[in-house]
C-alpha cells in the first residue's frame, strides 16, 4: 500500500511507511518515490548523465515481486534486472536510483506521467502504466526493449554487451534463408509473391515486397541479397570504438619506445655520397676534438654507428652529423655507416628523440617537426586531435612527454594553425618560449581564441609577450559553455552580442544551470533582458551609509565574515544575530557558495575553482536555530534553505535586512560586498581606512550602473 505525505516542499510517495525526513540529495526535488525506508546517500551512487541519443525510457510494475523496473533503456541493460530503489523528479532532471547508480535523465527523455504522484498510484493500484500500452505478462520480455523473437534493424549493434543478435550473425546467408523459409512457408518461388502481403510484416525492416521479388526472381541471381541499411550506432558503441582507438595508439607508442625493430645494413660508402641533415661549424668544440683524434687514428671510437637513410642517389645522415663532419674535414673518403630502410626512418628518428629523458631546449621549429613526425607515425590528423580530451592525450602521449614539458604543451597548440604560425614567427624574431609560457598561451587560447591571436600578433619583445598573456580574459562563448550552454548556442550568442560589455558581464555573473534546455537560445536571451531591466529599474543613485564601530557597540542585521572564531565571538555578544561565514573550509559546513567566475581561482591545471564553503549561523533570543526552525527563518527572509547558494540568492536577504557588519579579510572583499549588499544599505566597518576604501568602491558601482547597454 502506498503512503503519501509532504516533507517541506517535496511530495513523497513511499511503498512502506514514509520516513520522518528526506535525504539531503532530495531537498530541491518536486516529487520523490521511495521503494523502502533506507536512506539514500549520494556518495554511494555513481552519477551517470544519460545522453539524449538514448530512446525515451519508462518504468513498469512487475506483477510477480511488485517492484518497479526500467524499460526501454539501452545504455546499460544489466540494470533492467534490478529493481528501482528511488525516483526523484527535479525541475531540470529526473534521477533514477538503481543498483549502485544514479541515472540522470532530461525531463523530456522520460515518460511524462512520472512527474505526478498519481502516476505511481495508478501503477500499484491498477497494475499498469497509462501511457505505455502493453500487457505486463513476463518480466524479461517486458523489460527488454529489444526482443530476441522479433528482431529489427534498430536491434543490431556491433557491441556484444547488449545481449542481442549481432548484425553479422543475423544477416549471414544461412540465417537469412532460414528466416525467409519460416515466413514464406513451403510454397514454391511463384507462390512467394502471393504470401508476402501477410508475412512480410514479421520480416526485418527494409525487406518489402519488392525486395522479396528481386531476391527470388527466377530469371535473376537467386543468391543475390539486397544491401542492408546503415546500422545506427549507439552511445555505447561510440564509446567502445573510441576506447579501441585510444588503446591502439597506446600500443603503437609502446612499440615506439620498447619494441622498435629496425633493419640495419653495415656498409662502407664514399664520403661524397653522404649529405648532412644538420651542419656544424668546424670550430665546434666536439667536431674539433674528433678531428684531433682522426689526426692520430684511422677512425673515431663510438658505441653507436652512424645511421643513414637512402634518399634518391644520396645517403642522408639520421644520427652522427658531427662524426661525418669530422671525417669530411679530415678528407677521409671512406666511412662505415649503418643504412636503414626508408620506411623505418621515421620510427628510428622518433625513438632516438623520445628515448632520451632529457628535455632539450630545442627551437620551436624543431619541436614542431617532431610533433609532425609523431602524428604522422600514429596517423592522427589535426582535426582528430582537436576532439581529444586532456585525459585521452595523457593516456596516449603521457609516457613520451614525462620529462618534456615544453613539447607536451606545444602539442595542445599544434592543431591550431594560425596560432602555430604566429608562434613560429615570434620564435624566428628571437622571442623565447619555455614550457610555462606555452602552457599559459594554450590555456588562454582555449578560453579566448580571437583575442589571443590578436594579442600575440602585436607583441615584439618578451616583456610585451608576458604582459599580453596576463591581460587576456575568457570570451563570451567560453563562459557560456562553462555554464553548460550548448556549444552551437554559445557560438550564436557570441556573434549576436559581439563586443557587448553588458552581455559579457551577464555571462560572467549569471547562473544559467536551470535554463530551459529545450530552447536554450531564447532562454538565455530572455534572462539577459531581465538582467538589463533590473539594472534599469534599480535606484542607481541610492546613497550607502557607512558607520565605523566595534561589533559590540552597534546594532546590525547581518554579519559578513571569513573568520570562524570571530563569528563564534559574535554569537556570545549578541542575543540575536544572523551570520554569513564565507570560505572557512569547515568540515561541518552545511552550505556552499558559488562565486562568479571572475572571483574564482585557477589551479595549476587551469581548472577554475569558484566553490567555497558557507556557514549560516542564526541566533534568535539566545538560541541557535537548527533544522526546521532554521528553514522557516530563512523562508521569512525571502530565501530557501539549500545546499548551494549563488550570490544572487543571498542578495535576496537585503529585502528584510538593511544593515551589514563587514569583517574584511580572507574572501570578504569589496567585490564580494558589492554582490551581496544593495546600494541603499547601511554598512558598519571596524576602521576609517576600511570605510574610505569601501566608499570609493560603492561610489564607482553607482557610476557604472548609470550606463546601460541598449537591448537587442
């Protein structure tokens, strides 16, 4: 028997007696179904975002064990045998907890009825799902979207993990013949045409009456089979194919480093036949020592032979240019060399370079040629390399680039031709690039390609290069993509609002995670217009009042601090107080503050960190509020008790609270104060110096708010 109740704002439907409280992962849900009273802990589940290419899924009730199961789910069919543990319906997603996985569906990729509590009542009370027209007889055939008894082309997959017939198995000549015989009966060829009208519906998709006539035409080739339609590739197939490709490249890299076999032929050749691949002056110290040795001996002692490869009628040196220079300078006409085949030339040269653990500071043009040879050896194109993730690059090239930081970061730049040309020109003009500068250029280009190219093309000195890189900021397209706006929509918006500073500020500061994913372009545009209207209707000339005082000598509504000890001290002084403690990094902190991107900090890998801990302490009439009492108090203040807050959401506190005490230090800065405090508030600070700095900042904000970009 189902039980239904409302906990906070969440409607809870439970097969057993409903719990007294919900798990924290359900706090923002609209509807929750629980199969039992066991608490759901999000850390125990692997979260999987179900791609939109997945067919629309649903659930059904098994009449034998009275549990809910998934149906029409292809991504992992092993889950079809496991009962659903919980279902949570949110504004922008549906979470299915099953086994040890939490499957995240877009709302439009699941049956519509699941978003209503009545849906579950109908399932358990009536024994059927209203929007799925099927008789629930057998658990296996109902859960399996693909039935082995009625195979269609959509069933076929190259993956052996889906538990269905493969295309090779089904479309073998013997198998096709068996299926035709079964569907056509024992009639002769002439009778086949008359029977197709009734039996063709049971045949694979694409085998229409005309196809049967063509295959079994007596005057034509009876063994001829119509070409099959292209097989749809599932998400699982794509991932498997990509994984196989990566493993193949990794194997070739291992062969290059460890299993290289090169055919060599020891021959004595004339010095005139040998051409140098790199010239050394006779004054070179190493060449000079070799010449002195040859003046006393017939040949040079060296553990490695001189390696050459045949090109046209000559032999080009692959390894040993200095020794050949010394032999020629001493007029030695005959030289012992090891000749390798031309097809082994590329592998040998790469093995010689990457076999050394020394990160030689080569010129960029040399390193560019090394990367070109490496990609040619692996048969990787520039367009393919652009699609690789950092993890995939590290898996393939990690062993090669262990001690070669400069080459590793140049590989990230290499597919971008215009940027590479600019760097080659700067290098030829004498500018020096190390591994760190190439890393920074690659990161800046990923975030703002246009400005990065323009800035680098204008520099002429190393100092200008360093300054130009440091001033580059992310463009609108990158900011939108970081907030999960689709790439094509982000590109279109960046063109529409090109050079619009207001839209750039909007992209930096706005939370776009909850926009309508069905129409993202109009959703972002509408939100931008709301952003502009707020600026137009807000009172830009409101005056901010400042007071210099100690915390014990003044009354205020909210204390803003990053010092946990100071916050505890304030609770002892005040009988009633509201405290926002930001960035204290406490293990028992119940909340997280999402800062705007411009306030985030990048780590050494370029990953933006803009999540900080937030502790909300509320004391009323000498009592610290907890649980439901805290939630009720925050609701009266105009905000919801949630795990993650944005600065816009905390700004809502200003509707009821107008006096703020700011304890500067840590993350509490003028910029954060501007995001949390309205212009017409009263601000209390400790010192006159803090008052002057904050007063200048708020005055500048009022001036900026007077300039409004036109709405497009």
